[in-house]
C-alpha cells in the first residue's frame, strides 16, 4: 500500500468564484450539491480529486453568464504537487473531468466539439446525476465532513478499498455519465473542455455553457477564452506594402498612357 497516497492532505484552496467552502456537498438540493474535478494519470495510476466548493445552484444561476469565471491556484496544493511530480507525472496519459448533478439537472465536461447526448427519458438524466453524486460520496470516504474547507485527495489504484477511494476517473465517466452513449466527459490534460448542462424533459434539453475549462500545470480555470491572435511576420507586412506600391505605380502608368 502506498502510505503517502493514503494520507489525506486537507487543503484550503482559494477559488476566485467566492463560493462557500466545503468538502464535496452531496445533499438533496441544488444548494447542497457541489462541483468536483478529477484527474487520472493512467501510467502512474493515480487519481487526483478536488472539491471546488461551487454549488449546483451557483452554476445554474450563471449558466448563461459569459462574465462568470472560476480560477483555482493548484500550485499551493500538496496533493497536486505530488500528482504532477516531474519524475512520475505523465501529461500525455492524463485526463480530467468535472461534474455535478441532481435529479433533473446535470453539469459535465465534454471534449471540445462533442455535444452532450440528449437523454431519451427523464430517468436517464436522474441516473447519470445519481452516478455523479454517488461518486462524490466515494471521494468523501474517510474525510471529515468539515464545511469550512475545500478538500483535495490523492489515491493510487493499488491502495486498499480502491472502489471507496474513488480512483480511475470515476469508473469510466464516458459510460456512466453519458448513459445513452456518445458522451466524452474525460478531456486530455492541457486541452480546453466544453461545459454542458442537461435538464429534465422527454427528451432532455442540453445546453452548452459559454465558458470552457482548462486544466494546466498550476491552475484550473473556467472562462470564455479569447481567440489567440497570431501576429504576422514583418516580412509579410513589407511584402504587402511593396505589392500595394507596385499596384499604385501600375495604375499611375495606365492613367498617363
């Protein structure tokens, strides 16, 4: 057994969203269900779990708010530092997922461009949301339910009671959290993730939120990312200016003739 990974390091993390701090909320209302993130390195076979302290109610209230942003500094978290240790971390083999849900509502990441499937019955979205909440309870296993702090957790597949220690990205989230097929909830480390919501109905209504998630070496953030502007090389500008000058000279020559 890996003694380090069985040691729970409870870390107060500063989330810019200003939400109430708590271990992952698994209550029966939108105000008591909370968003969490997991990252899984399939080579070192370790799972990092993070409670964001952001309620389902807060997400739902900001689902159309393009100015809503979340930023978490992971560089101060001992669990994250251990997970991303350069001697053992494998970025190319790491994926991450964020989710929260309750009967009738589900919020979950998807690979960019992959739409969250419409659930063909209200019971399906409830089952998916129930799986998300049950997994949060697994992550909470062994933790003191202290509502004054956020928590992170690091476990290895080789630890005892791995089902209760919640390893392996929530036991294949693409199948459990996308119960009608076609879901791609797990996103590659360092790549942006779309954020989708599903609401009860027959069929359910799916909604793409305006912001995206990005998990990098030291930060987890949600926001509307601005397109990257690639400056043109100076030679291109000089070529353009020269071409315009040539065209101008040609016009002048034709007008003289």
